[in-house]
């Protein structure tokens, strides 16, 4: 009789341990799922997998032959289509030096280039960036561009958001929101 109680007790103890293990596993899965946050159905991963971002309402993705990351296009006004493009470059240096190299190139290579605003900018992912708002004339069009130079370690991204200076639509919030949603992917 005593022998049966020991066997029964051992089975009962194993069953309790198994229930605790299963309960612990379920708890870990629930915590992992809840900490991942909701998946945004508007998040787009670039064709080459190097980055992702949330496509703003009213904008459409457009594939350009020879370029890995799609352009975003908005409704044309006065013969110009506001657009957002992405460039990825290998650059192991600091964000600060990358910004300086780019500003030198812009100043020397773009007619009537003028900086309107320059400030640090942080993405939702925590990545550091530099926001530069500039005005210039390109192919006869007076443009305002919001450029976000993003640090992704040994590579950098430039997000360039372009619109006509005469476009009365305020797209600043859209440009900032898109840039904040940007993520460099591995």
C-alpha cells in the first residue's frame, strides 16, 4: 500500500511540474507577443530588404528601374509630383561627418541651394538622424526638400522628400512622420 502511494505521489508531482512548465511557456509566449506591438499594415519593406517605413495615406509606391528602394509619389500639382526617395550608402564614419560630406556636395552641386533649417532628429526606432530643410532650383523648378540623413552603423540612409516651394499643401507633418517610421533592416 505504501509503495502505491509513492508511485502515485511521484506521478502527481510530475503532473504538477508539467502543468507549471506549460503555464510558464504560455506566459512567455503571451509576454513576447504583447511586447512586439501591433504590426502596422501600412509598413512597407523595401524590395532589397534594407529598410522599412510606413507609407503615408494618399501616397503610392512606384518602382523605378535600377533602384532598390521604391519611390513614394503624391498627387501632382502645377506639373510637379511631390515625392520621397531613399538612398542607402556604405559609410563607416560618424553621422556628423556624413552630414558634412553631403552638405558640401549639395552646396557645390545644386543651383541656388540654401539651408532653411538643420536640426537633430530621432526616429521611432531610436536611430539618430539629422533633418535638413533646403530650398533650391532643379530643372527649372523651385523646390523645398526635407532631407533626413539616418545613421545605421556602417551604412547611412538619406530620405529626401521634395515638393514645390509654391505648393500650398503643408507636407511637413507627412515628411516627418514618414521619417520617424523609417527603420534600417539587417
